[in-house]
């Protein structure tokens, strides 16, 4: 059986978001979970040349937009602020 559902990781456990559906899994059943982070995109480059070109573009962008030495410094709390 294959079933796809959304879950929330809470207090060390994956808790299903049921949306009115009944989860048809018996108590204490062993299941396999694949975790997918929706904020991480899979790479789209299909060749080494494409990957190298993307890296060159990234480095060129960094060179074109350097970090200023006089930029404000964030505190530890500001850098680790939770949304």
C-alpha cells in the first residue's frame, strides 16, 4: 500500500495532518517515511557544463554585489530569529 499525506514534525514525532480523512494504518504498524523539504529545490542542470556555467554566474553575481565592510552587524539573536 502506498499513501501520501502531509505531516508536522512535533515533539520528536511525525503527526499527520488529516484534513478530515481517516488514516487507514493499523496501530503500531511499521511504515517508511521519506522527508521532503519544500524549501529545497532539486537541481535542474543536466550536464557538467550547465553546472559550471551556473557556478560562474553565481560567482559573477557575488563579485558584482559585494558585502560592504560597513554593513550593520547582526547579533546572534537576530541571525537565529525564528519566523
